[in-house]
């Protein structure tokens, strides 16, 4: 992850806390458990997990491939008492080699859509779980995340951002550098989990009313900028996306725009 362009600001929005908190509640953790936060990023979910299992016997393991994000997470979480929080560098594809002692729960929040080898990752997660362990994930990058009533806003946002990028910076995205990420549907996620030895325990869709500030702050996140404006320098991309979001909100007279999050809790079958 590039210097400074982390998810930290976006992750501090109340709606973001709410979708992650809901997933933790659906999972039903108990005090003293060992839980793993996969793709922990800057630690927003790690903190929620720590609050939930919070006694000295408990352990929260934050696994993350980006050293920049982990540095922010360490800074945010360094003075927590109670449960031990441990940071492990690495990706989901190697999870069982990174964490050898099985855990009671794995969380993979706002990140599963970034993974190419989903089957391999699910096998790695299964290997890392106790026999009665749970796997919980949420994502707002699946087919169905943008409700029909938000489509006009997304189109307008991108149009306006591209205009700013061109007029202010003389730039255009380089589509040949776009990472091909397949967005699964809710049903495809269910089939994928079942085919890889998981049983769905809970599944729900939460609709979040995102304010302009949410769109401005996601515009400062490197993975989002690289996804929608491939090949564009991050600072120019962030500025164009923020300006585009402001213009789209104003032109369409919006106070909020809705976005869906898919929440799933599964157990080993
Ligand atoms: C949008 S952030 C979410 C961070 C945190 N889980 C949250 O919900 O706030 C996605 C995170 O997934 C991480 N990530 C990307 N690819 C990954 C992989 N293959 N394995 C584990 N984490 C990955 C990124 O580095 C990033 O920190």
C-alpha cells in the first residue's frame, strides 16, 4: 500500500464501524477466544475483535501484507490492555504457514474481493480454524453492492472525476493496467463456500446510507484509486475522485447515496 493513502479515514466513519460490528455480533464470539483478523489493514476490525474477546487469555492475530497499513494499526492499537494483539506480515494465500496454532474464528473484512485465488484462500482458512471454528467476511464489492437507485450517482461520479483528471492534470486512466477482479454474486459466494467445506450459518445484506464524506475518504485509499483509475498517480487520482464526488452530490441534490454490504458467517461443514 502506498504511503499515506490508507483506509484509515474511511474506516473511522460510523457506518463502517456499524457494518463490521454487525458481522462480529452475527458471529457470536466469546471472551478468551483466539481470533484472527485477516487483511487487518489499519486495524479497525482488530480493535472490535479485541473489545469482544478482551481478557488476558485471549489473542487477536492481525495478518496483513501491507507494512504501511500495519504500521498504522500498531500505532492505533499499541496501548490496548487485556487480550494480546499480535501482528503477522503476509497474505491469505499462505495463512496456514503464518499461523500454525488453530484459531476459533477468522474474520476477513472488506478484503475477500481483492483475492484472486479464492478457493485456495478458503482452504487455507479452513486449515487455520479449529473444528468448530467460524469464518466471517463482509464485502461491499460484490455484484449487487450498488443498488439500482445509486447507479446514476456512480455514473455521474466517474464522469466528473474523469473530467477533473483530464482538465486539471491532463491525465487519463490506463485501462490496460486495470487489475481484472471478478465480482462474485451473493449466490456465487455461497456456492464457493459450500464447495470448499463450509456451511453458511448467517447471511445478510446491510444497506448503508453513505454521506459525501464517505465517498471523499474512500477516494484517498490506494486500492480504490488504482481500481477505478488504473495507472493514475495516487495524488491526482484522489483529488479528481474527491472533486468528482462533490460535484455529483451537488448536481443530483444528494445528502446520501446507498451501498450494500454482504455479511456472511460460516462454520466448517
Ligand atoms: C479495504 S482494506 C480492509 C481492512 C480491514 N479488514 C477493514 O475492514 O477495515 C483491505 C485489506 O486487505 C489487504 N489484502 C489485500 N490482499 C490481501 C491478501 N491476498 N491477503 C490478505 N490481505 C490482503 C490489503 O492490504 C488491505 O489492508
